């Protein structure tokens, strides 16, 4: 009996030890499995107020549309790029987290991985400036270091290095992804020859700032002189008439009509235009647009209850929107847009069959369209004016037989088109286009100009309009506000007070408490 | 649970009635206060970037932050089990109607509670910033979440080290060495080129974690890592105690 007890007593540590070993291995195995699953299935939450570590809605929409494997290769290893590099790597993590099924991130260090770097250089012909390579099975795009940040070089004359002013990585990467994913780059053509707003030169009426937005959204921008032309340039996805100050001829309107008949899209932005004598200028577009059910008044809008502070009533800030995809994100966020010296644009009572008109943005009820241009010093609402609320933009969709009645192609009152073959079922051609025609008219150009496009929700309104017109609804969103800036302005006295609090008072109180505890224990 | 609570209360009382704990608190406040004062004077300079907030710099962006963690954790945990083993009270504790797991959990939660207490006075820094500038509360909350998470891992490591030796100093040194392993990951991560290994090391890189928490980014991978690592080390500790019981 005692032998048995001794034997079992000697065996017990071995048994216990074995069990312990198995238990430890099992625990480590479970630990590894749990963390492996966690690495592959995770969520990132951005707890900042302005969501600066979250991809913008637009970027999110672009990356979530990706349905084929995309690898984002970050090329690192150059000296002096730590701040941009860190931000870029974190940014790529966000893209990968937004679509982990298809988007992957890889980092290649030029210095530590020269073989891999050489392979990249040979396969993709990268340059020294290449920071990110976006690769699919069939295509690739590059984002350069110079695209990732904006630098201030003013200190270089004093021997200082350039300082980073803004990190622009997200815009550049999203644009590159758009280019990679889209089969077709939408072509936007701006008319010329009628005093339209310039695209390349800065200034109050210029659209040069807006052009930067168009570039980032992967639009191809071009210009076209309509006078004397035979047709709208081939491949035009969107035609834009931006702030003309000289009237259009009937021949030009016919070109526009034919273009729309063929499934084209048109954006018109019209400021109140005056002749040299101060009377409203007939641009020739008003009657033509009436054929689409769009009424353009010879007025300028006054809104005494505009939300804009410290400016006159002819500058209108409003968040009154219609129900339409273009303005849906703005309405959802309650974000205002600002129009300056606008004219009323609204749907007419008599809407041609097959056309649907939606008001996009309106003033308050207290506003009106002032028609008296001769007494600008003392204006007030009277019977001749357009009563509020006044619409400042409309969207028109038309399809099927409605295109056959596009005005400008016929004599007034008839329904024949300029090209009769195109409108009959036998001809095919124009009627064969499956997509609906789209037209947007705004009674203001200024909201898109260099002065105002970055104000309020103006850039969102402009880009949403463009994207809706070319049927890129998935890109309709709201531009994000810049992140909050924090700056402390402490003078010497305040700093001293804080130092005394955190370096003397707090630790001192702890030491006193410790001393009291020690005394208590001694007793 | 009663056993866990009883041990928790006992240990917590012994922390607060120990002069050493208050000295540790004074040290923590002195170092953190120094960090905070430095940050404030830096940000009050007109040339400093407006996009970096004081608390973001405070949470893990300085060497002193990690120095505080590496030194206070061994001090908090070194006596938890090793002192009881040396004085013989551990055997008595194990004969009481509590098992090893309850002992470990009770001591662990007490250490964690005192660790949280050590960081609570830094809430005054947030109030100071709020008086002079706008405060984004999200990154503040995530910053403290990161401190809590990393602390929970370190304390579990310290508790294991304490169970491995009867000598408190030895236990503290073992804890210190094990914590340095976590820091070594940061350096090795930047040197490694193999993709799989790099992914694993990045996943475990606490300095990167704290940088994200300080910005306001809360990643579920970090939280899972902290919880699973703490549980793993606590399991090891309870098995170590059980093994001592058999021998």
C-alpha cells in the first residue's frame, strides 16, 4: 500500500506537469487564433469631432465601389520624408479598412528591400518621385510625392527646408483610384465666345478654383467655341454654359438642341446680365430654356432674411432645398449654399410632356425677384416683382418623345425637330439612346467662382451637379470641412500658474498624503 | 466572485495604506506634469503647428510617457505575490476557500484600480487645456482608453513576474525585462522586411497603438490584443500559482 502511494505520489508531478504543459499550449493556441481572426476582421473608429482620420464620404464611395483586387504599394526609403510618410501609411490603412476584401496595402522599403525595389522599378517604370503605385490586374496608376502634400518654400532663401502646409494625400489617392476604376473619363466642355467665365485665369468671375475640383474628380475639361461650329465636340459628356454676357445665335441653340437630342447633358449658369444702358440683356437662352419648362426671369433676388451675416440682402445664404439627389446630402446635413446677385430660375406651369422639373434650391419666403433695374438705390417688393420663395436652380430630366420636342430645332409651335429622321422610330439614332437627358440651370455663376466656391456648401453643390449630370450618382456627397485647428495662447503668467499646479501642487499633495499614511502606520 | 472581491478589497486597501504607493503617485504626477508643461510651452509658440493638440502629444508621443509606464508597473506589481510567498501568507491564502484564479483576479483588479487612480489626476490637464482652447473630447477618451489597455497588459505581465520569484526586486527586474520585450517590437518592426513578420510585429507594436489612440483612432485589433494578452498572462500566473501549490 505504501509503495502504491509513493508511486502515485511520484507520478503526480509528472501528470500535473504534463497537464500544465498542454494547458499552456492550448492557451497560446487560442491566443494566436483569436488575434489572427482579429487581424483579418476589424473595425477602425474615428473619435475625432471632425472625423479627420476617416475617409471622406467621396473617398469611401469610391473605394467601396472597387470590385476587383487593388494593391496599394507604398514606396518608402527616401531621407527627410517621415512626416508625409507616416500620414500616408495611416491613410492607406483607412482605404484598406474600407474595403478589406479587395484593397490591400503593401510597403516596400527602397533601402532595405533593394531587390523588390528593383523589380518594382522594372515592372512599373517608377520614378524617384513615385510614392504610391495602385495596381490592378490590368492597369496601374501612380501618386507622386509632390501630390501628397503642399509645401511652403518661402524659407528656402534663408537656408530652411520647405515646410508642409497641407497634406493632400487623400485627394490624390482617391483621384488615382477613380482613374483606375472608371472605364471612361467624363469630358466636360465649356462654351466660349460669349463672355463666359474664364477657367484658367484667377479673378472674381473665374472658375480656376472650380477647375481644381474638376481635376480631382477625374473630369477632363475642355473649351469649345460654338459660334460657327457644326456640332458639339464628339465625346462631350457634359456641356457647360458658364456666365455668358453676350447672346447666343439661333444656330448655336440648334447645336445645343441636337446635342441634347442625342443624349447630351447641359449645365447653364446665368447671372443677371445687363446692357450698357442698365437694362436686362436678352441672351437668347431664356426662350430656348422655356421649351424645357424652365422659366428665367429678368430680375435679381433680394432676400432680407438671408442667413448670411454682415452682407447685403442680394447675397443669399440658404439651406432650403428641393427633393433631388444633387441636394440631398446638403439637405441632410443642413449645410447652406451662398449665391451672390442671382436671378430667379423656376419651373414653368406648362411643362412639356415627358419632362420632369425639380427645383434644387430656394430662398426664404421673404425674398423676391426684383425687376426694377432702373431704381437700384431704392428697391422694394411690388406687383411687378417675382414673389418669394424664389427658386435659384432647377434640374430637368427628359426622355423618349420629349426629346423630339426640344426647342430651337423647329419653328415656334411646331414639334418637328431640325433632323426629322432622328426623331422617327424608323431612323433609330437619337431615340435609341437609353439614358434620359439631363439639364440643370442655375440663376447664378458666382457660387462656382474663385471667390465663393469654397464657401459653405458651394463646392458640394457644384460637384454634385456635375456628377449627377454625367450619371456618377455614387460620387454625390458633401465636401468635408477642414479639421479644427488648436492653438494655445498662454502668456508667461498663465504658464507659470499651470507649472505650479502640475509640477508643485499635485505631486506635493501626493507626498503629503504619503507622509500622513506613514505617520498613521507608525502609530 | 466573493473571493475575488475580498482579495480585491484587501489589496486595494494595502495600496492606499502604503506610503510607497503615494510616492509612486508623486513620481507619476511629477513626470506627467513635466511632460505637460513642456507641451504647453511648445504649443504656445506661434510657430507650432495648430493641428497638433496638447493631449495628443501627451498620450505616448514622448519618451517620458513610456518611462512612467515601465517604472511604475514593476513597482505596483512586484510585491503582489512574491511578498506573500516570502512571508508565508500565500500558503494560508491558498487554504482559504479561494482558488488560484480568484487570487490572481483579485490582485490583478486591485492593481488595475490603483493604476487607474494614478492617472486620474491628469484629468486636470484636460481641464487646463479646455480653459484656453477648444477640446475635442473624442481623442481624450481614446487616449485614456489606450493608457488603460496598455496598462492592463503590463500589469498582467508584472503579476506573472511576481509569481515567479520570492524576491520583490527580482520580480521587478523580471517585469522590467519583459516590458522591454514589448518595446523591442517597435525597433524590430522598423527593421524587418519580411511582409508576414512585419504584419505581426506591427499588430503588436504598442508605440504605434498609442499614437493612434492619441489621435482619436480606436481600432478593435488593439482592444482584442490587450484583452487576449492580459487573459493569457493571467492564465499563466494562475497556473504558476497552482504549480507552486503542488510542489
